[in-house]
């Protein structure tokens, strides 16, 4: 090991970091001296309540993404109902209709596929990837929890990550998979271009008067796009991008007022909509780091 604690140290135990660790382990399986891989994450993911249904944070996973997750082993660990296939997409502009002149559509049947992708619950996906790494499967990945990174020293042959509890870890390759506000990126002082859109994404789940037909619906309004993403239990997950003032107003509406506003914004495409969960408003911004490897 040339004095290094790990060959690869991944800071961040989200979906990206865990998938990276799993793919590296699979790629290097069977080596005479397998690489030592570690994931540094403050806390292990909690198991969601089995009867809670999909959480507010969901991903739209295309078939290529599903293939990656299947290779990682995380896809097969998803409980029933936590990966909902969508077979069609309808996109239109406000003032038109989903099937009018100002619209476009995609159908999996046109390309001979069974679906265009899946709407996947984030928490269950992350837990599945984490649990997969707990299994040896021809290579060991160390899941380091209970502490957080506090200092970083990059040398010519190794990088040292000092933890808040005083421990120091050396690695030949450091991977920063720690989110938009990356600690690793900040420590390495990598130049980043940021753009705040001045918008928030309102998310939540709704039930609908008409079935979603395994279709992802998206309407472009003057204030931003609003999407209805099909869930396995018949509801839809919403992502409604609005300017900040409108988004905060929408979050604070009563459920009845919110349902009426959303129904109007989507042109009654699924009939009357009714809120089934609380709503959250998340900031929207673009970030581009000028250098991703080094």
C-alpha cells in the first residue's frame, strides 16, 4: 500500500459517491491485490418507514442510468412502488394543450422500449446502494461514519484528509462526491462559476382526478415549468419552478388553494389535483467548476 491508508477515498455517501465506490469495486474485482476503497460520510442512511410511500425527493432515472444502478446492485434493493416506470412524456406551452400545436411528445413504444425511465425514491435508492457495499462481493469497501472531514493536504504522492475527531487518512486518489456545496472543492480552492436563477422549485405529491397513465407531464408557464411525474401508487410528484416570491406564496397556500392553483397551471390535464403531502421550496442555481480532475 506504499504507506497509504486507502487507494481511493470518496468524500460523500450520497447516491453519486456510493455508486462510484460500487462501480470501482466491480471493475477491479479479481485483482491479486484489490484496491482499498473507502467512503467517508458522517451518518449512515436511515431506513424509511415501509408504509410511508415515496418521499418528496425523487429522481427521474433514464434506462442508461438504470443499467448503471443495476451494475451497482442498488436497483434490485428498491422495494415495490419505489421505482415507477413512465412510458410517455408530454410537454407543452401554457395556452396550448398537451396534444396541440405548441406541444411535443415521446413514447417508449416508438423506439421499441418498455419505458422511457423511472421515477425513483431517493432515500430507498441511497439505502440500497449503502447496503450493497456492506456485502463483500469480491472486494471490500470501508464505510467510514461518525466523523467529518476538517482539513486537507494535497501532496505529490498522496492526499491527507484530517477528520474532526483527529484521525488522519491518506489516499492515492481523492473523490469529492459531497454535493453542490462541496467541501473538497472548497478545500482545493477550485474556481467555480455560479448563477442563481432567482427561482425555487416547489416539490410535493398530489392525487389526481384522472389517472396519470404512466406519463410524465410538463407545462412551460411564463414563470417556469411545472411537471407532474407519475408515482407507482397513482399519485404524481410535482416539481414547480417559480420565481421566489410566487414559490413562497404557493408553499403557504392551504391545500385546497394549492390544488386549485396547480390544476389551473397544468391546464386541467389530469383533472382536479389535491395535495397529499406537505410542500417544500428548494433553490435553483447553476454551478460549474472549471476543473473536475487533477
